[in-house]
C-alpha cells in the first residue's frame, strides 16, 4: 500500500494457530508528545487509536462473550476465547498511553467519554425479546467483522511500512503499533467466521460495512482534530495551523508514514468482493515472527 517497501517473512503459512493473549510491558517514561519526530499531525493520527480503541475493544470483548455460549463449534469457540484475550490486552496497552498523554497535559477524557457512551450505551446490550435479542447480537457481530477487516489490513500495512523505521518514530510506540498490528493479522478471520456461523447471507455483511467504514473515518477525523486542538505543545500556533488538513494526510502518505488514500480505498473495497475472506489480508507467518521478537513481549517474559 502506498510507497512502503514490503518485506514479508518467507515461510509457509501455518494451517491454524491457537490464539492466545500475550503479556507485554511497554515503558512510556521517555515518550515525547510528538513521537514521530517533528510531525505532530502523523503522531496524532496514530494517537487516535489510543482514545478510540480501548472502548471499542472492550465492546468487542463483551459482544463476543455474549455470543460464545451460542456457539457449538469447538474450534470456533477456541478461536473466540483467544480473540477475547487478545482484544482485552490491546485495550489495556492503549489505555496505558492515555495515562501518559494526560500527564503530558493532553487530557483525553472528553473524547474517551464519548467513545464509552457510543460503545456502552448506543451499541451495548438492550432489553429485547429473545428473537430480537439474537438479531441485535448478530448485527453487532457483523459490525465487528467489518471493523476487523480494517484493523487487519492496517495491521498488515504497519508491519510492512518501512518508512516508519527511518522517520524518527519512538521505538516503544513503533513496537506497540507492530505488536498490535501483528495480533490483528493473526486473528483476522475470527470475527468474520463468527458472523458466518450465525448468518451466511451477504446482505448483512455488506450492509454493515457500509455503516462501519464511514463511521470509522468520521471518528478518526474527529479524534485527530480533538488531539491537535488540545495539544499543549501546539498552543502557540494559529488556529488554522492546529487543524488537520487533507493535504497533511496526503503528504504523510507520500512519505510512507501513513497509508495513502488510494491504498486505503483499495484495501477497504476488498470486503465487497465475491469470495472475500480475511485470510487474504496479510501473512500469519510474518505476524507470528514479529510477535516472537517484539521488545515489549520479550520484556514481559523477562
């Protein structure tokens, strides 16, 4: 995607992995506010993950826990259990960055409160009759499958974005991005397979992606605007210079430190192909290889 150099691990793809949560230990004590050197915009585009994902991934976990007792397929049940463990760990890891941002003077609470309302109240459990309750559950599973398509190809992108290695990205944050991206690639098929277990119709799968993708784009833009507007290290700048612009995104894409617009559209659109399956996104072998070498994972073992 974009200008990144693809450097995949050359290995046979494993048939099936037992998904498991991995302990990690990220040390944020020396993380600067703008951890992409001299680039507040790109820093905050990535930082949206920290204010958006904890609530979203907690919602994934709660929804899958609701679905788990209804799944009879033992292999799928095991995959769901592993997915739940990994997503819970992702939420905790990103929440740790929020503590650091607040200590630096950027309080994320106004935005995270909105995300908590979105996932806990708007998309949370509802007192419905049995039939409507199951349909509502499947609708949420379809939304998660659509979102997991996006996280899978973004995980693949960050693993192969070689420009990030030379752009002055703080090494601990780069490790977080690639550790998380690797697990997204590793479990990329689970949400889709759960949806297909409950509903094999194409109509719901495609319809929910038409909702999920614009919503994600909107939330990401709002999050970037919020972070730049409230960044104390940008307070001396004129208002228009603190606002993100499409030109900033395109420039970052050309440098390879963010995906390109064309690349994003191309990867998002794959979900609408006949015969689509998430296994087509990324390499499990490459993801597992990174997870074995992740400094945060190795630090947790030590």
